[in-house]
């Protein structure tokens, strides 16, 4: 007699608990899928053990783009460079952010990236802002897109709820993500040095 | 009564949320006996100049330091018996290697900054679970056995004492009374043959140690590996840049096997330490 009630109670409490854990209940905002930006097929096999506890933020140090059309071309350029010139199995980042305010799917949540070397790649998601942010900052819409992506990661169980954000220069010897962007991410709530 | 249950559930949920928020998350790795743990402890650049240590955390919270990286060399290794640390400061990761894991190795480990403070700075935590090897029941293989090398782990998870880890007090690579000279080898032979009837598992004849060759081939690597005589892999004598295996330090010897069931890569490259047979 009490078991369906107990089940209901348990379900209610679980949902309540999940609600408490989530930072904000916005659904995942659209990510431009690989097919749409005409990605070369990936030959990467190494999967990620989810959820990961870290996000590494970098910049491509290449050209920025501020329209969906130009960003689509730019993501292709980045992938071409990584695959054709550098010989990697795919673009090295899990996701890329354009100044058009859109997120572009790289290796995605499930496949290990090659963005931060050694042990970090197997324990983190790498997101990269397309552009060079030493002397200028990305626009607000790009930063919002990145934050939304990370919230989405938590909602999907790809990121731990207490994930940590690190700058690329925190984990490798590099200027990435650029002085200006690095200063910004240090103010993010999940940033940990 | 029901109200109490509901409050109990609510309380549990609250506590679990708290635990999720506070403290360090643990990684988890599951291995079978005999395998080698390869683990990367990552750290940010603020620790690139620090030494790191690998600890085991006992029930009750007390931690035991198993190995730590040396101060002098940047990419350093620390020989601690079965624990090897290699700190790659450019990559921001310590490569931890634990050879020949046993079920007794199951537990909680962590990478910390060395020297270790009373409130240690923990880089990463790892929960290691070591399961029994496939010696008792035929377990399905992930890879189809193209050749037998895939199906057995080396050394196999038998009940032989060869699988026991050496006592922690062993400092260097040499053990007292184990000089590999012809006299001692004969002793080992006699001991081994005397104990044959009491052994619980018959050794594979293709694995038998050819004692008569030991005396004449102490520096070479022409032996056939044997589990039953109490051999365990040890460090040292890693292949030089040219690919030729280097000489083994001290009382270690290099093994080669004709038995295709053994993983040839494991057997050939390793230096082996001989210790007395204990039934």
C-alpha cells in the first residue's frame, strides 16, 4: 500500500535534488553540428570518461569571425589545419566558439580532445574561442555562448556539477587563451587556478 | 511512520548533495591482477616546480607515502619498488605506474605535493579496484584471441607466492642472500625440486627454469621465464635509445620466453628479481 507512495515520494525528492544541483534550468542552446559546418569526418577513437571535472579554455590565435557564414568557413579552416597540416585525427578542440555567438561542435562531449597535452586531455573538455585575444576581448555574445555550453554540459552529465575551469596557460606553457580572455575567465564562478 | 521515512530520504539526499559539492572527486580504475596501473595526475603550472608524491590512503584517513619525485631532475623518476613516478612538467602531469597490481592493492590513492604538509595539498585522488585474474573461470575476452598472447596476463594470477608484493622495507634492488652465483642457483634448484609435490598448481613445463643454463649465462638473456621459481618483475635496465635491452642492475636478470602464451613484450623487456620459493 505504501510502496507506490514511497516511489512517488522518492521520485519527487530525486527531482528536487537534481533541481538543487543544477545552476540554472536553461536548456542546452543550439550547437552547430559537424555536418552543418561541413566537417571532414573524424578518425578519432579515444573516448572520454564522463563526467569530466575540468574545462580548458583556449583561443585559436587565428582569425576571428563574426557572422555564421564566416565562422563556418573559419571552423573548416581550423579543422583543415589540424587534420591536413598537423595530422591529427580531427580538430583538436571539443567545441569552438565564434564571435557570431554560436558554438561549433568539434570532437564533442564523448571523444577525447588534443587541446592540452598528456593527462589533461583525458580529464577535460577543451573549448576554444576563434580569434586571438591577447589585445582584445571576445564579445559578450561569445562569452554567453560558452557559459551556456558549459551549463549544458552539466545538464547532460558530461561535466561534473563542480567542474573547474582553467586557462590553457594554466596547464601548458602557452599564451593561450590570450591575456584579455584569460582575465575574463578568471572571474568565472567555476574558475580554479 | 511514513513521514519519518520521507524525512529520512530527504536527509539522505541533502547529505549526498553536500558531499558532491565539497571535497575532491575520485577517479576510479578497475584492473585485473598482474596488470600495470598507468595513471596521470594533472596539475596546473603553479605546481610545475614542486615535487609530487604518490600516497595510499588507509581506512581512517591515514596516508602512506609510496614514492615521490626527486628534486634535482625535472622529468624525474622515483624507484620505490613497484611504484614509478615520472613528472612531466611541460605537460603538467605526473605519470604514475604501479606494476603487477594485486587485490591487496585495491584502495584509495592520491597525488599530493611533496614535502607533505599536515594538511596536504591533494592534486588528484584515485580509487583503484583490482579484480581477480581469469585463472578460475574462462572469462570472455574483449579482443578475440588472435594469438594466445592476448589471453593470459603476465604473470598469471595463480595462487603462487610470486604474486605477493615485496615487503615495503626493501630499499634497493638487491635482496640479501640472493647473489646469482652458481652455488646459490643450485640451492634454488634443490629447493624447487624438493617442493614439487607440495605445490598446488603444476607449472607449465614450457615455463620451467633451466637451471643448468643459469650458471653459464648470468649476463645474457637466454632463459625461459618461470612463474613457479619465484620471479617478479623489477625496474632497471630499460632499453637504451638503440632498442637493445640494457644490462640489469644488481641481482636482476633479463628473461626471454619460448612460450607464446606469455606476453612477449612483458617478458622480454623486464628485469626479473629472483627470490626464494615459499609454498
